[in-house]
C-alpha cells in the first residue's frame, strides 16, 4: 500500500479521474485533510456505534466512506441537527462508486451515526486518551509530549496542531530584483507581509487567485516555502564561490534558496536517493533559474559517489515529521513510538557520513521537522562526544527558542509559537 500524503493522494486521484474543476479539487483536499486529522476521534465514534465490529474490519473503500460520512454529516455541522437530505445524497453517491452490494453491510448503522451524541467517544477514556481524542493525536505521542514538555504546555502544543498555519513564499532574486518582484506581486493582487529576521521570506496575507496560477509563480519569481525551511538555508549562510554539499536535497526548496544566497556562483552537489524526487528537483531548479547545482542520486548513509570536501554541508534527513502534523495530518497515524528510534538510527548514519565531507573550518548544518529529543538534541550530543574535531556554533538569525538539554546554541521552532512547521536546527563547525 502506498503511503501518500493528502496532497499527493488528491493529485493522483485528480489525474486518474481527469478532474479540471479547481474549486472541486480544493474542496476535496480540505474534506480529506480535516477527516484524516480527526481519524482517531471519528474511528472511536464509529466503533461505539458499530460494535462489536470496528471500522478497521471493513474494506478500505467502506472505511473511507464511513469516516468522510461522519465528518461531513456530524463534525462539519458541529454536531447540530443532521441534514437527512445531505446524508441520503452522500449514500447514493457512494453506492454509485462502490456498488450497493458493498455499501449494504453498513447501511444499517448510518442512521445511528446521524443521531448518536458525541459524548460516547470519551466514555471510559483515560486522561491521556481524552487528550489524544480531543486534540486528535495518538496516545503514545500524547504521553511523549507530556513527558517532554509537561502536561499543560503539551496540551497547548497539541491543540495548536489543528490550527491553520500561514502560507509563506520566498522571493527569488535569481530571476529579478526584490523590488521588481514586489511590484509584480502587488499587480497580481498578492498581499504579503515581510517575515522578520529572514531575508527574502514573506507571509501571504491575501491573494485574488491560487498562487500556483499566477504569472509570477510561472516565471519563477517566488517559491512557496515554509519559513522554517528558509531559516535552515539562512543558518547555513553559504557565500558566493563556495562548494556546498546538500544531503537529502529533493524536492529542491533548500537547493534553490542556497543557490540564491550564493548568487549562482560556486558549486552545489545535491544528493538524494529517490530518482522520482530528483525528477521534481530538476524541474524546481530549472524553474528558479539555478545554474550551479548538480544532482547526485545516492544513498546518504553511504555517500560513496562523492569524495569532495565542502565548505558547507547541509543535512535535512528523513524524520518522523512530528513538527509537521498541521500540514500533514496523515503522518501522525503512520508513526509509532518505535518510529523515533528507527529514524534516529538512520539520521545518525547520515550525520556521520556527512561529517566526512566537511573541510577543516567548514560548517555542518543539521535540521529536522521533528520535535523529539532523540532525533535532535540527543543526536547532536552523541555526535559531539564522538567527533571532537567539531564544535557547536550559534545558529543565526535568532528566530526560535533555545534547544533543550542545555544546547542553547541550537534552535527550535514550534507551530503554536512561531506559526510555521515544528523545526530543530544545529550548526556545527569543524576545527582547522
């Protein structure tokens, strides 16, 4: 089974069904995201009504139908009096897609799903379970956050995973000057606000049309990029003429910004293991006018094809993505407590290999979009103990909170505080 993100799944469906109505696509994306975000709550509600059966015992098509049905008829209507006509229309549509023989096994519970009170969901739940259900997170993750941040702070953070984060763009001065780009954006009805302390990052305040449909986007004048990602490139602070190694580079957001900061002078070697993702990387790099980046398809745990020493090495390894649950809610249901240790092991191998390519006096920047200790501070501590030729340096600009466990020179960003993806970054310098 493919583990697709919400956006990738919708895009694949749109291609398969040849859907051209952009409004319908946006509505479908929102419906899927909001349903998936609440999956534990919805499943528990269905299980209470359908017992002794559980939602997981039905085939995948029925599971998806029941979840969407509960969200649209109950949750989206804030558990008010149900609209029976709307429910009947949904059922007729699903019959036409899945067939009446498939849907008939659950039609007996549809009426009760429309009338049961939501109070049944929390019946018999422990404190951690109640918090997980009310904030829509796995219980293991709730317990982890309680232990790491304390109950009250953790609840605030978990609740914030259900907010809507701003959209950010980064102006691309490889294509035009900042002033020219700002004029073109204004002419297209894109209202923006400068992000404090970051050089080319702006928050979208309003837009007349989808950003990807604008002429400015098609011309590569800006890149849709979370401010945490922009931050990582600025911490690396590459200078024109440098040699830079970017590990886990696809799909290209950081590559294009690093090249911009280098003014298209020098060399960037961008490594990723995925041919498919590097195909996207090539498209993005071309769109943004990058001339100095060279793709290298390789396993970042090995890095055997590359023997060059770099002035700057940027490593953004695969991670649990626990800082990105706002924008990718499905990821929290794919993770388990064991996922953290598995990811940390991969990250450690990549970090050790990446360090081999840093020249004396060079910089190694390590970042993740995870909030866990094991993938962040604990990994940096382990690295420093085993690599005495590296020192922790101040990560600048200062836009986040200090790292935990006394690693004050690292920085952390949190969605509920900084209004962006959860993020960790460390900057390491190799002794001369």
